[in-house]
């Protein structure tokens, strides 16, 4: 990827975030307002993205739904990465029983069939943004912890780390001042990948009706209209815009993660 091309996914992602942040300025309708006189209207000057089967403005729902989807993704990922970093660093740095316990936890969680258990948890706990964030964190921390652990294992055997250990520096001091700064790019890479995964998780669970509670919009429950073949074939505007934004957001995040990964690999050479 050339130097100019590598900035394209980052630019697309920033534009999507900007659109979601300033979009409400251009929204004319409440996203949950139903207008029975404007049911299933095609895109127009009044309703930029048309209306859905309840007469709600699709543009308003896509903008506000994007806010909820990104909020869920970013909050869940931030907490998940914090947990993953603590466990990954502890496992690699301390080794022994600590490593054995954390590795067993990681392997156990990686073996879970995520969507089956997530749907079961969501059905038991009830659909809500708080419960959705908890479920995403609970079932997705293990993969990031494994990546971070691998990176710390590479660093802990470096001469400068051994020097600080021999010199009597405390473990906490070494971890905070010398381990963490050297794994920040790995953490950032894990964050980008995990945020894309979290957005997809939210979209999937909301699509299935166990994510963001109705009538609050999210990209996932907007896409739930595609459960009707008639909507897919004749009312394309109800789902197309949300689908495009989900694909562009997730794809641009993954490509951004690849840029960070290449940068990490170049520095290691």
C-alpha cells in the first residue's frame, strides 16, 4: 500500500465519524417520530433517505443509530482493551501460576460460541445498551489479551528489561515505565480490530432483536428490516444506507489496523 493510499481508510473513517457528530444539525425529524401519512416514502428533499414502514425518517435513524452503534463499540472496546492489557501483561511478565491461570481463561473464552451464548445472555438479561456493552466485553477480551501477551513475551527478554530487573526496580515500575510504552502500538492495533468486531457484534445482536432496545435506533436494528424479502426488493432505502455505513466503517477500521500492523513490523525489522 502506497503512502497516499494508506490514508484513504483513515480518511473514510474520520468522515463517517464527522457525519455522525454533525449530522444532527441537518436532521429535521425525531428518529422515533412516526408519521402515518409518510409510510415507506422514497428518498426526497424532505426525507433524504426516505421513511420506513412506520413513517420514521431513515436519515434521522441512521445518524442517531450510528451514534449508538459507535458508542457501544468504542465503550465496549475501551473497557475490553483495558482488561486484555492487564491480563496479557500479567500473564507474560510474571509467568508461572499466573500465566497458567490466565492462559486457561483465554483458551476457555476463545472456545465459546459467541453468538449462541451472547443471545442467551441477552435474552436472560434483556435488551439494553448497558447489557449489550457487558456482553461484548465479556466474550471478546480473550483474543486481544492473547495478542498483547505475545508482544510482552518478546519484550520481557530484551536486555534493557533484564537490566532494570537486576538493578532492583519494582515490577510495577518496569511494567508501567518500560513494558507498556513499548506495546502501545500493539494495544492500538488490538483496539482498532476489536472496535470493528464490537460494531459488528452490536449490529448482529440488534439485528436479531437482542441488542439495542426498541425503539432506539442502531445500525443493527435498522438492518432488521431486511428480514422481509419485500423490503429488500422494493424498499431498498430502508436498509441500504445503514448497510453501506456498517461495511465502510468496519472495512476502514480493519484497513487502518493493517496500516498500524505494517508500521509495527517495519519497526521490528
